[in-house]
């Protein structure tokens, strides 16, 4: 039986960058107090190794909560923290949640890959 990812499902994955693969291939924004994936490079590391899509919410990076959870709002990783980790760290673990349609805000974030 095929396993299909549904809205609300939690996805976990990790990558280890090589010298030739420095860009994780994700564009993220902070909106409504949450971190969202808004662009995914077709040949990016997370696109190849995990089914990341525009509209996914980033919950954790390298085991640390992001600003998404109310209890972590003052302590969680923000956009600049996550961007720095994506740039500087060689090993990155992500925990994502596939968003429910319309959850992102007043328009759908499912834009073309960058």
C-alpha cells in the first residue's frame, strides 16, 4: 500500500552537505509567528532527500524548536537563526508539518519552485 503524506502530517529528515552541495535548496519566511517553506529548488538537497513542499511549516531544526509553538515563542529559533543554520551547518535535521490548505494566511503559499 502506498503511503501518501496528508495535510497535518509530520515529516522528519536530515541531510549532510558535501563540499559541492552548500545550498539546502529551501526558501523560508516568517509569517503569523510561524516559519514556512515558500520555495523549494528542484535539485535542492531537501527536495531530493525529503518530500519538502512550499507551504510546509518548519517545527524543529537540529532538535531545536522554532518560533511556531506558543510555549517556545520567546525562545524558539527565528528566521535568521534557521537561515544561519542552513548556511553554516553541514548536518541539518528538520521536522516539518504539511500545512492544511489556507492555514498560511490570506493566500496559498504554493508558489513555483525557486
